[in-house]
């Protein structure tokens, strides 16, 4: 179950109130993502290995792509 304290905000949140980012919640076998500007709206949920592969693929991309 995701609780309010489960959500972690990105360290790249931008200036101001830092609301221009995503938040991530790590569950036992899944990762959930939500928009920090609309936390009560729908979330995306992925199996942990799929999300980890996605993040690793992003790390390998040159800036500006």
C-alpha cells in the first residue's frame, strides 16, 4: 500500500516550490510514479526490473535527446 510518506520527490525538482517534477514510490515488487503537480490523479506502476532498465537506458542517452 502506498502511503503519503512512500513518495519521494526527484532531486531535479527545479526552482520555486519544487513542484515541476515526478515523485516515485518503491513498493515490494513495483515502482509507482506520479506527477507532483497532480498527486491525486492517476499513477503509473511498473515492475521494479522494468523500471530499473528504463532508468539505465535513460542514463546512457546523450544530453538533449
